[in-house]
C-alpha cells in the first residue's frame, strides 16, 4: 500500500518538475512512510511513497524494466498464481513483489492483464518506447486515483492534496458538483467537488500520449459474468462460504502481521471467524466503543472476542475526541463529510499502527453485495405497496423496516412513515432506485446555500445524468440489483471506501483489506435469486444462514444497526457550539467564503445553543457535518509540507533522459 | 389573510426546520420539497397535539391531511370542530 504521483508535461523542465514531484509526494507521505522514489524522463515524472508489506527488501518503486516503469499503489492478491502462469509462458522475475507481476502481466497480455488481477490497486505505467502513460484503477474503486488538468500539464495522485504544491494552482470548489455531492454523498461519474480534478472511475483504464488523454475504457462492469447458478439455496451457501474463505485467504498474504476490525455486526464477525479458520495463530482484533451507549456495540464485540480468543484492543470514543479530530479527518478526506463516523476509524488506525500492525481486514461492502442496507428493504416495501395498494400487511411491513428506531415505537408514527414512503411510489422504480430517497432526504441542504450561488435541484437533470452512467445490462436487472449498482457506484466507492476507508486507514499508514470486495464473490452472488439475499425483509439472508453455526447467536440475529458516531452532539458537547466550529461558522467566515447563507446557519446554531435534545434526526446531524467540513476546506491553507521527504529513505532515483 | 392556525404552523415549521416562509410552496408536500424528513413529520404531529389540544391517530396520517401546510391547517380545523374523530 502506498501513494503515487505523476506529471505529464510537454513543456518539461527537468529541474522544476523533479522538485515538484517530491513536494507532491511529501503531502501524501502518510501513505508510505517506509521509503520513496522518483522517475523522470522527457515529459514524464513518476513518484512513489512506499508502505512495505510484500517483499520488504525488494519491491522499491518506481520499478523499471527495459520497456516500462511503474508507480503502483495497492495489492494484487493473486500475484503468486499469476507469476506461475507468466513463468510458464517464459517470463523471468527479479523480485517476489506483486509490482513486478503487474509489469510482466502487461507485457504478456496488454490491457487485458487488469482483468486477471484480483485486488485493490491504482497504477501509473509509463511505456518508455511508445511514450505513453497507462493508468488504471481496480474494479470497485478501492484505491484512489485523481487527475488534474492545469495549464497544459496533467497531474496524477492518490490524494487531491498532492496537487496543492503545484505552482500557480489553488483548489477551487465547483458549486454544482458540491451540491451534487451533498445530494448523493458523492459526485457522479468521474467528477469531484473541485474544478478540473477528476476521479478515475473504478474498473477503468486510461491511456495518455504526451498530448493528453487518448483512450478511456471500462474494463469491468458489475454483473458482467454469467456464472453457473448453484442448484439450490444450500449449494449457494456452500459456494459463498468457499469463495469468501478463499477471498479471506488471499487477503492474508503479507510479509507483515495482519489484524482485523470487529464492529459487533455479522460481517466483521464472519471475516474474523474465517481468519481464525485459516490462520492458527492468535488473531489481533481492534474495535471502536463509545461512551454514549446509543452508539456502543461493545457487548456484541465481546461475544465474538470470547469465541475467537483474540488479542483485543478497544478504543473508547468520547464526544470530545470526535470534535477534536474532525478537522484532521477533513484534511485527509479532501472533501465535505456528512457524518462524523470516519473520526473513530481515523483514531483506530492510529492505534493499529502503534500496536505494530500495517494491515487490517474488515467486513466492508457486505451490505452492498449481499443486500444489508435499509435501502433494499425500502424498495422491496415500495414494490409490494405499488402492487397491493390495499394490503393490510403494509403497517406490519413498515414496522419491520426500522425495528431499531425507538421513536417509531408509538403505533401512530407508522402512519407518518407510511405517508413518507407514499411520496416515492411514483419514482422508486426509475433508474435512480433508492437514490430517489437519498436525494429527497438530502435536498434540505439546498436551503443553506447562499442564494447568490444559485444552486438548483433539477431532478430531471439528475436522472438524466445518472442514466448517462449506466451499464448496458442495467435494464435487464431487477430493481434490487439496480440498487446494488447504485449503492456501489455512489456511497460505497465515493464515501465508504474513500472518506471512511482508504483515507482513514492510510492517514496512519494502515492498509485495509476487504474480502467482501473480491470480484469472484460479487459476480457469483449478483446473479443469485433475490430471495437468497433478501428473504421477505430479512437482509443478508444467505450470509446469516451460511454462518449461523459459526457466529454467536446474539450477533447472527440482531437487527442491523448502522455504524454511526455522535455528530451534532459532539460539536455542542459543552452546551454551546465549540470554539473551532464557532470560528468556522462565524458571520465573517461565512461571508468571506460565500457558500452558505449566514441567516440560515445562524438560525440553526441558535436553536441548538438553546437546547440539544436527547434524540436528533438524520438531517440536522448531516447538516452540521456538511457545513463545518465545507467551511474547513475553504478555510484551511493548501497542503504544502515545509519539511521535505527524508533523503535517507530515498530508495529509487531514475533519470531516464535520452 | 392567513389564519392563526396557519401562522402557528408556519412559525413552527420555519423555526424547527430552518426555512423561511418563501422557501417552499404552502400547497405542496413538505416532504416532497425536502423541507422535512420522516422525523420531521413526527415533530409536526407532536406540535399539533400540544398546540391545538387535538389527538392525532394512525388513521389521520394520510397525505390528504399532512401533505402541505394548507392541508395540515384544514386537518387541524376539522379535528377541532369534531368533524374528524
């Protein structure tokens, strides 16, 4: 796991660009504190900061062969099998590292090589003879890759902050993109919240000549395979167990120790169970607990720890810790947030690193892949509703939607819920699937934008933009399969894997690995009958039944609780808005940056300075996080590190000039 | 001329959900316009009970009564006059 950077510049200046690539790398040094290197040739610079996990003594980057040079971030887990295949075809290797496998695979198979990789990666590969740059990103956008066009040059980096040292460049928020980000919690397609910065979509590669982008190709699309379906539910359970176990086994490949996160839910419990089956050594587990009982899941975590007999580390999170670390988190995400939930994960990766671990496995993405989110239930309910408008079952079904929400215990509140969902009967089965509900809930944020900015909620345009991004098979899929696509392309890749995943673990030089994101598992399960994944309204049904005998009953059958941290309460912990937050939301700063309406913001703050109620709704928690994180991004100085990278850690310097 | 009921409703909605009166259409659904989420409906029902001394039952929770400011106003009037039990 590492950080990468590159510059493609026809108006090449060897000395200026060499210094610049080092300054870009310095801003993402946290991604790779174990060593760094650079490559330069006419018109191209590549840089790399390394977190060494595989082949600790070899594997330095950028890595060069006679034809190619690569700067690579991530893991190709099946590198051992690919190496054997390539050797049988005549390839020879000088390291035991997966980086070299990527180069040799490209030499052998060209761009088809990426289809053979099982892993999480982003890379920049320079063809020294053809003078072209090939860049690619893994199928599900686990590892990041951003591209900036600026004054005739093209810049590439693992994190947006790496562009800050570019002379004459200053990040600028794009208001339309910012509002789109607010509606979806991510921007669509390859957009980011900043002007001129793109995020390379997952499952794509791009080829650049020295004149710029020449080829853009999607090499993977969800549901593209046509696997043989298991004969019945039991056979599907057996297949799921086998594939998930193999996905976990591959993700334990490492030359450094591997730990695991435990959330108290079924997903991480299943992964830790599988690790304990594969590895007989005592497992090190890590978890987050909360002082506020409303968020705490430690009793479930303890049930699993007892079963695993793992060496366990628990980090207890207070309101104060959330508030104090929120801004460091925004520094790392480089984009506005809507929840404080990444903060505990930021602090946990620090603890993981201090405990001597660089790699952790987590249960991320099970909710998307095996239909664990409420959005799947909501759509199923709306489908039933549209089909049976007079059914007497409707109130019962609504009750089953949110068993964990205490404020729906009062039976008359179900009437309100019913009414709320009725509003989506006309739209729920259009291309946006459950994003209709998300957009509706989040559109409240529009009222907080400065009216001069003229942000517009145009639902027809949003729908048209979404349609632009759809794969060709989309209309052959069921509504819940479509929803899986939407969840994976918006919230998972743009928020959970980046702001809550990659950026939070890499902030402290820790690599997250996600067995549920093995493409074999995703492709198999995508085509399973819907009832395997959602049985009536029971989510992740197949996962529960497959591992029912392996996981404590308290965890298998517990209602799903979304992972959350205290949001608004953390910023009003002393009864008034905290000092830092007050400064960011001051009349002066709101006016200086001009993004938000100061009257509306002041009204919001005044309400909570009078009283913070025990129970808070989705919207106000989202609002405070969005306001503060956006203001922080506008207020913070560019990320320019004064201290350069340590010369002692320099492992590679290649000057490849003709 | 807005009625006292409508005034009270608008005050509550504007203060609780941080909107201004001209931010939204008073004849259209507050949910569909993004003024409130489902939690907001819970708050409005509680406000009606407290402010107007009416009892909001599960059967009352329909869009015909709760769909917009104007519909809510009408609902409160009907409840207070006993036309809806």
